[in-house]
């Protein structure tokens, strides 16, 4: 299987679109994406 690293920049804002997954104890930059 071909695994590639795809950079994703998540910056700015309060992260309200990712709420309730994004909380103070688990900021949006530490959320698992795409089942990873």
C-alpha cells in the first residue's frame, strides 16, 4: 500500500467548526483526521 504524507495546515480562529471534537484538552491540531 502506498502511504503518502500530506501536509495540512490548520491555523487561526477559535476552532468552533470542529467543536465539540476540539476542546481545551485536545486542540484541533491534535485531532485524528481521516481515521488516522
